C-alpha cells in the first residue's frame, strides 16, 4: 500500500501526467534504449516509430496515478500486462532498468517541478507496481510450467494464402505433435532475426483455429505501412521467407481475451480486417462442441478479396444451424448485396435482433472499429461488462482515463 506521505504527491501528478505523459515516455525510451540497445530486441520497433509504444506507457502511468486508490480498476489491465510480459520475456532485472530511466525521464521533463518529495513518491509507487507485476509473472510462469519468454522451434507443415495480404501458417512440433493447449482468443509470440537491422524482433499473433486440431494456425497479415507508420518488419519477413518445412521460433499461448465457450447467454463475435483470427478460432471451437446458443458472427472488410478465412466461416454455417452471419464490405457493387452481405461499414441495426438482446459481445479489429462498435453497443443499452475487446495499447485504458 502506498504510504500516506507519498499519496498526495502521486495524486497531484495526475494533471501533470495528462499534460506531459507522452513527452516523459519519449525521453524514457530514447534514454533507456540509447544506454541499453540490447533491449530493442524486446520492443516493437514499428510501435516505437509510430508513437504507439510511448502513448501506451504514458496512458498506463497516468491511469495508475489516477486510480492509485482503486486497485480493482487497474487489475484487468495489470492482468493483460502480465500475459504480455511472460510471453515476450520481461524478467525481474528489467524492472530496475525501466524504473531508473522512467524516474529519470520524469525529472528531466519536469525540471525544477520534480521535487525530491515527488521523486521519492514515484520511486515508491513504481516499485509497489513492479513488485506486484513481478510476483504475478512468476506465479503465471510456475503455474503454466513455462519459463518467462520461453520459445521453441515449431515446424511449418503447410501454408495457405487466405486473401490479399494474409497467409496462414500451420505449425507442429518437429516430431509432428500439437504445440500445446490454448484458449480461443489467445496469441503466440513469434521471434524473427532481422539481419538488416541487426536485431531479433518479437510479435504476437492470434491463434486462428480451434484447439482441437493437431496443429496451431497463425493467419498473419503483411502490414504494408502508411504515412507515419512503417511497414511491418516481421510480417513482411514472414511473407517473403517462411516456407513449408521451415522452423520458426514460437512461444506458448498467452492472452486474457478468451470468449466464454461455456457461457449460457447468446454470443456475438464482431471483427474487422485481420481481427477475424481470434473470432474464427472461437467459432471453430463452438462448432466442434456442437454449441446450441444463438451465435452472431459479423465481419467487416474492405472487400471480398480482403476477407480472410472465408472457408472456415462457410464450414461453420453447415455445422451450426443457429449461426447468423453478417458481412460488411466497404467496396461492394449494388447487385452483390443480400441478407448476409451489406455495403459499407458495420452497423448494429443491420444484424441485431431479439435473439441477441442479452448476448455477450466480443470485438477485435482496428482501434477505430472497436471504439465505434463499443459506443454503439453502449448506446443500445448493452452493459459494459458484456463487452470485451482484444486490444493492447492506449485504448485498453479508455475506461480509466
């Protein structure tokens, strides 16, 4: 528990962090990675370049300060961080480095306003949070029987081009077995050496098939890049180089986004773009179980040529009589519209009926898509606890800011 002496300084930091949080985290990353270039192997360089990494950390620090007396509000966010840290390999020793450079960045940006009392309060608060995370990560590692950041070679037994820009890779252990159990919605970390950068980079990709298969499937979109956003280094390397028979360094399954397969309420799976991958994993698992609940599967894409895993969706229709599907294509000729295929962006009015009045909703896709659907569901009276999103970035903390 934070001491009474430190509490007023942390509480007073809230408006300061709102104003200067991104500046502090930019200085933090620049100073830390300049002094410890080996840590570039743990951070997504694309997110560094686009500013997402800095925004995420700034949002997390601000949310922590703003909810210092409300640990229950922080708990779901902390849980997701624990999964990510165990997956990528954040060790206890990393916390000392992060703490040193984070506190140094606060002092550097705030200057004389960073009094000794303020810095002492943040040192205390940081180590309280770090201690909780270190303990939770150790527990998860022990419970799972997996070392923090553990990778193993998996063999690519097949590949399939799903649509424009998306390739599925089917993975087994070198002796032909499943890589292990997982929950639909979880992800696996992939490690790739990039000689041109002199780095190893880690990325997380959702598992896109049911756990009952004798393989894991990762359906990976090649990120083309855009103004202010570099092309995806790892996804581009995988598309250009990974072939059947190759070995790929892959972690174990992690992630707390796991739709309730044993729930009683109807279930609605809403996705856009490559966000379809955890939803297809869930849908395939429901089909394997012969689930009888009303199921809504709604997906948005640029057009049919950018709609991945369509064969899985068609197969699920034959196995789940109660399944309702709705597809939304931004580019669609008028004659192609029917009861399942709609023109334009996803709208709830086009798909929700009385069967889904009390459904559990799961969202995955670009941030703008998830925010729009989240707000539309709230406007229809859906309780927030019945809406879950697969997101790891500043928007994860929307409800705390």
